[in-house]
């Protein structure tokens, strides 16, 4: 659809082809798992980069984690960072944010979530100018997003949500602000819910997980919904182990993705507090210490998956923690010469892992945009005009990409 690409200033098909070739060419660099693989295959080809990453501190890794593309590392890191920035440029629609809303609309919503909702709503309405007859909030929860949109424009609202308690709460909140809203108990992965989608609907979904938003696109397009706006999340929550592309271009792409691959864009941390990060790091360092212990003691160079353990386990010391993991695998291992030394080695490994993860970190946003372009091209094929951009700043949420689509209606031929 040339009109869509020209208006957005981006040839989506060409951008997708560039990303596909780039991600495929460098897949050995982003598919490696430093946490489970002590020495990565690419290190032999780029020893200078590997050495540079391995001597950096944990604090340096944390500082660069969310923006690895800003680092000027040895090649090919610097070149890949530059290419990643170029391939992921998109319009920024976030602006200064929307006007203030009445307190009765905001009182039940945490501040960060409310900011995401208001910016999503503001960007969506600016993209479309005029919504159609009814808003439909997909996987609505209590319907906070749909309620704001309905309150702003005066249209009725239909919320689809499988949790009946959330629906009842949403009904009360809708009544408080005086909007016309219906909250339906519906599992959006079932045909019964799909039948609710109608051509007059403006459908919105903020941070609907993988299969939930993919189903929305397929069903909304099949039923000719007038407008669609989504900001996807959790791309790896799909049915099956292999990703099933939506668009013709992605089905013929060089890249083939697994559910594990789809987790890469999600490996970011913006909101975690200091205590949460400290406990997370301690758990990971001790898991890596256990990995060193079991490999060396058993003489088997193979990672053993370690199950999650309650926070209280950390308070009992590293010896108890490691023995607990050994017992889970039915291993009877002799104690190391020094638990303190093993713990130090675990923390050293954690620093190396976090820094080595900066390389696949360069591919997080390119892979996410590959996935969004698959969705955009699918909607173009279904006769929609599409736009893709940022609806809020990255610090508010890493999942800040917004895809909007409007059905292109055939123009009537004037009477002669």
C-alpha cells in the first residue's frame, strides 16, 4: 500500500528486508546464551571484543544494559551498534504528553501505568483524528484504556476480558465517569470472543501478550474492523515452539525464529528497585557458582537448568543454596575447597555474563521491529493503512512501540 508507506516516511517492506538480512547474517552473535555457555562460539572470531567485554565490571554492564548501542566497543561492536541505530529509527509521537484528566479517571491506576495509557490514547487519537462508532478494548482488564478513550470522545465502549472480577470492577468505574460501557466475560482466544468484532469498531490493546495480540490482528482484519491500535508485549507467549509469521514477507524471510528467540526483546529492566536488583543478582551469581561447581566436580561440561527458589533460600547462605540445587538434580557432590572462593567466582562469572549479553543486546530492538513490521505488512496485505512509531519515552516502558491501522475503504465512483 504505497499511501501508508509514503505517509509514514518509511518503506516498511524495504525496512523489513534490511532487518531480515542483517539479523540473519549476525544470528550467531545474538543467539548465544552467555549464562549457560561459558565460552561462546563467536569469541574465537572476535577475540579482542571478547577480552574487552570479559574484563568489564558488573557495574559497567548494568550502566550499559538498556542502551548497549551507545557503547563504543572494539569491532564489530561499534559497527553493529551504528547499524542497529539506523535500522531501528522510527517516528517519535510521544511529544509532551496529553492534557490533564479528571481525578476520577486516574485514582485507581498507578502513576507509571496511567502515563502509558494516556500517551497511548493521545497518540492513537492523533493518528486517526476521528474514531468510528465504538471503542473495543481487547484484553481490557478493568478497561482503563478504553474508558479514557470513551470519556474523551463520547463513543460507547466494549471491553473483552476473561476475568469476571475485573469486568465487574470496570463496570463500576465506567458508571462513576458516566460513560456507556459494556464489560463482557470473554476469552479472546476463542471464536465466541472473535464474533464480537465488528466493522464499526476501533480496537485497542495496550501490552497484550504474544498470542493475544496476534489473534486480535488476525480476527480484526478478517472482520474488517475500521481501526486497530496495538502496543505488543511478551512476544514469546505464543502457541507452539516455532514462531508462525503473519505476513507474506515474513513467511518467505531468511530468519526463522523459535519461542526462545522471541524472548530477546524483553531482556531489559527499567522499573526494578534496588532491593529487587540486588536479590536478582545474588541469585544469579549463586546459580553461576553452582554451575561452576557441578561442571568441575562431575567432569561434565554441560549446563543443568536450575529451578526458581524462594527468596528465603538466599538468607541461608550459598552452601545451602548450592546443595539444594544439587539435591534437585539428585547429585551428591563433595563440597568445594572454599564456599567463599566459589561465591567470588560466581560473581566474576556474573560480571562476564552481563557484559557478554551487551552484544546480543544490540539486536533486541531490531528483532522487535522485525516482529512489528511482520504485523504491519500483514495489515497492509489486508487492506489497511498502517503507521509505526513510539508512543512514549523508553524510560516509561521499553515496550513503547505503537502500531496503528485504518481500513482503506473503496471510494465510490461519482455519478456522471
